[in-house]
């Protein structure tokens, strides 16, 4: 049946009808007073979501574009940086930093394992001459479903005193608690098609005063991604270049919805969805790729043994109209990933798990009890105290 597909991937994520209707409106002039009012509200709510008084700058770009802006505005060629690499997106930031001739030192962990904060501490403490200019960390590693210990790594960076911390929060912002001001995080990048609940096209960069000081001496060339341009224009509730007007109208709506739900309820909902998903998968005897203690509330990766991963994805899409994500790079064909971030509810998880059970039965997996996965998820939902749905 057409137009029935459910997105259960790490991005893009489902979009609320209210936001879709905003996308369908006639555009307005981006230099008009009407747009300025929308822009001002959006900026205020972005600060609320980031838990910061810092500038939160909006770019017409993907999350990778936002990360590139986070590098070129605050660093210079030859600067020494530590980059955490335990998945595809950590590796991408290392490649990006290398492209801009930064002196990259990788701190690595196997895919499916978290970064070790102690390795960061050792490197930072050994840097008595304060040559390390930045530490770059992917908070929620989308390729594996692992969440890294940002709070502890950030604390070690703060003890160093000189280095900036640059954080990829693309699948963690709006999913888990990131108190930007409380922790003193310098640069946080995110993207619209994840926890923001709208389509791709907007990147966001939160910038601390310490990062703006680094901006003054950074020597990389920049034009379209020059964040100071955005800061100056945003102070007047406008943009330096033509923005995706209707996408910002949708963002206005989605942020209103998030504010109505409340940060605590948003974080509790994502935790509940993750717990239900993982409980169900365990009952289906599907091995989880990441351990429980480092599991991301945004995405769960599964490493099936009896059933073929590509066949699971194919049947889920073609028969049940549910899109799951496959593995990336060397994990292609070895894992699949279930996204449970953004505009996702308890019902979506139950639907996906029920369809997955039917898929496994069709593929001949004999190590499951029909209905066990759905029952396990339902039990988590029934026992949960945080039951505030997305409005």
C-alpha cells in the first residue's frame, strides 16, 4: 500500500503531521518581519533544547556540514587534535580533520565498544605544553548503537584547560540529556532529521564563549560556513544567506511540540523506547551489538545469527512497510539497526517488534516463542512511570 511506510532508521526519522503541514505552506520572504518573528522564536527554543545561553547557529547543511563548520571556525592547519573513533562517524570526523591538515591523533575502540575516557585523560594530562587544541567526540555512534561517556571525557578536557571539546550530537541531541552550559561544552553539532523530528536540510552549531575566542585566531579559510556571519545576522533575527524557509517553519512547530512535552519527558520517552526494544530483542534471541550499559537511546544494533540480515531488511520493507537500517562498512550484512528516536511512540515499537517476529518466523528461525518479543516490550511500557507521549 502506498504512503504507509514507517521509518525505524536512525535518520531521517518520522515527521509529525503538524510539521508536514508547515512544510506545505506557501513560502514567505526570508527578509520579512513575519519570518523574523518565526526565526526569533526558533532561536529561543533552540537554546532551550540545548540547555544553553550560547549562540545556536542554523546552517543549511547536513550534520557533516555542521561538523565541518565546527572545525574550520575554531582551528588552524597543523593544530593537534584528539578524535574518538569507535564507529563510522568517529572515523568520518578523523577523515574530515585530516582533510584540513590538522594533526590528528585517534583514540580508538572496536566498533560496538565505547571509547575509554581514561585514554583521553592520559593524553590530556601528558600534554604539559598545552599543544592539544581540541578533542572531537561522537556522543551517540549511530553506526553501532553505542553512546560514549561524554560527561567524563568532557571533564578531562576541562581539566586540561586549553583544549576545546567539539561534540557530534547528531543522534543524541533531543534524545538524551546534554546540559551544554552546565558541562561547559564548547561546540555541539546536530542535524534536523534526527531528534528534531523534521526532514534533512538544517545543521545546528552551538558555540561557547571559549570557542569564539578561538575563532579570533583560527586560520582556516571559510566563507559560506563562517559562523561569525551567522552570529551577526542571527542577532537581527535573520540569516546571511537564503535559508530553507519552510523547513524553519516546520522546525518552529516541532520545537513547540518538544517544549510542550518537556525535556525530562523527552529523555524518559527515549529511554523507555530503548529499554522496550532491547527487552523484546532479547526475548527473540537476537544478539545485541552493544552492551546494555553503553546502549544509545537513539538506535539499537542487532547481530542476528540464524537469520540473514539482508533478508530481514527486505521482508520488513516489502511486506510490512517498515524501514530498518543495515550495517555500514565492514558491518554491512552483519547487523541491522532499529531507530527509536524523534517522533516515535510506544505503538511504533510494538508494531516494529510484531513485524520483526513475523519476519523471523517466515525465515525459519526456530529459537523464538511467537509473541514473546511483543510481550516483553509491552511489559516495559506497562511498568514505566514516564508515559508522557509526544503531543
